[in-house]
């Protein structure tokens, strides 16, 4: 069985003004700073002050309904180049689509960022999901699910081959002779169903050997890919039983694949912190009250694959098809089914529940209460850590770092300082050996 980490792993998931869809409407929001790289640099420095493992950017390739509020602004890899220079130890993880990228381009970008950050880069591999994204890349519609996952695995193989096309000791810098040791840089000669890549890469081997590979598979193919290739896993888990089910399944698949590395699993976590539970719940209500109903119903319709505009807000959620009959992204839809089954919410209550994090676990309370719940998940096989999804930024990551992290540290659940310099060090992962 794969070893469990001795302490929690924590990432900061940066998303616009925060993960609550109404966060940008708050008078104190940072909505006017989303094009200012200093905003993201400050968030990364806050996460580093809290000794978090990494900051993480998701990514999307379609503007969707821009009037619903900010979703994407700066391109993530570009932003991370600046954030790497503004920090020293915090890891930097970005989503890069295997459906829309090509191996040489992706390998060169991520290797460059690993050099710029001195070994702190991670790659969250996604296959993307929406037709509107596909049409921005020359497709008529999103290619079939199986095709996308086959391409993703081939992409990973080709990218890692490119990273390994330079030996670790290739550079000799002999000003009277060779720049590289003879025979230390090789072609990869990849010929696959989706890609032809000659190589070698134009960038020497990254400091980490390979930037850390993250994945967030929910489907069968996604879970299999995560089990075979991911070095850390992001997850969606509404409650502890859902988290335990996913956790045990991934750990079983990892073991069946013959792997012995840790592969930490980090569910998303939305946290409202207050000096009292009442204060924390008031903070949650204040954001919920800013939520526009019409656009929230449209978003819900996208999640459940039907028109929700006529649903009565204060009536129970109408019956939804079983997961097996749903044709869209199954991870979030399965979470919504579980919320409806467990909480029996009205439509209005469901909108509020989904407003921050789209059904990820939500914890509301004092620092001690939040630490209690996090520890309970960790000790009971639900998580190796969490991907923090602050409802409003920067306030909620400031509160977490200033008030929850010290409690976790006092209880021996989280590091007091970094012990290494690379993202692999923070996650307890070995560096892949190169040829030398």
C-alpha cells in the first residue's frame, strides 16, 4: 500500500476574486486588480508565509458568459513566471490541456518554468470538456471521451521523454571545447497515434527531472490515468464518505499499478473562518446574498444538463437522472446528486451550496473547528491534504494562514517551515532519475 504523509498537504487554488461566484460583487473585492500581476504575487507570498505546498491555477479556453463575473484573466503559465520570481519556496502548479496542447510546446514551457522557479513547477493534466473550448482550437465539437484520454496518456509519455532527452550532467560549459557532453542529448523519435515528436527538447533537463504531474480524474478513464501516472491528485468530495470512497479507490488502483510512491490526494476545500461559528456563517450568508439568481440557475443548468430557469426557488430540487444516464462531466454531477440526496435542499439552498466551489467540501466555523474537521478527514482515510478554495480573495486565504494554519501547526498536523526547496520536496516525492 502507498505510504500516507506524516502531515497534511495544502495548496492554494487561486481563482479570480475567489471561488464564490458573487465574491467579485463585494465592495471589498479585488475585481479591479485581476489584470495586475502584483495581486497574484501577493497571494503566492501569503501562501508561502503559511508554508503551503503550492499555489494552483485552473485554466479554461472559452470566455463563456463574461457578465457572470471574472473567470479567467491572465494566462496561467505567463503569470507563474512572474510569481516564481516573487517567491522562493512555494510550489507552482498550472493546468495545461492535453487536448489542445502539443508535447514539444508543453514540455518546453513547463521545463522553462521549472528552471525559472528552481524546481517548483507542477502540471495539472486535463482533457478539457466543453464544445465551446474545442471550437477555439479548430474542432467542431469536443472529441470523444476515450479519444481525449488516449491522447492525454500519449501526451504525458512524449512530454516526459522530451524532459529526459537531456542527461542531468549534459552541460559542461567548456569554453574551449563543448557546451554539452557528447552523447548526452538525444532525439526521442516518438511516433504515436496522436503525435510525432523528433526531439530533443531545446531546454536542458528540468531541476526536478520532471515537473510534478497532477491529475483530477473522476471518470473510469480519469481514475486509471491518475493511478498510472499522477504524482498527486486533486479531487471533488462533498462529504467524508464520498472522499473515503474516492481515496480508497485511487489508492487501490495506484497499488495495482505497481507503484509505491505516496500519490497524495487533495480534495477541494471551501472554508469560511470566523472568531465564532456565528461570525463565520454570517460571512457565508453575506456572500450568498450577493448571488444573482438568474445566472445561478443558468450555471446549475450547465451542471445538470437541463433548463433550470423555471424551477421554483423555494421548492425541493426536481428529480434528476441517475449518474449512468448523464452525458456531461460526471464528477460534478455526481456531487450534486449526493448533495440532493443527503441534504434534500430547496433549489435556493442548492444554489447557495454550489455558489462557492461547485459542491466541494465546505467547512464553516472557528479555526479550531476547521482544524478538527480537517484532521478528521485526514485521520479517517478521506484526504492526504486539501486544495484550498477560498470563497473570497485575498481575505479568506489571509484568515486561513493567520488563524487556521497556526492551530494545525500546534497540533503537529502541518509543517512549521519548509524542509526542502522543490515541489517534490514539499510533497515527499522522489526525483525521477535521468541518464547520466
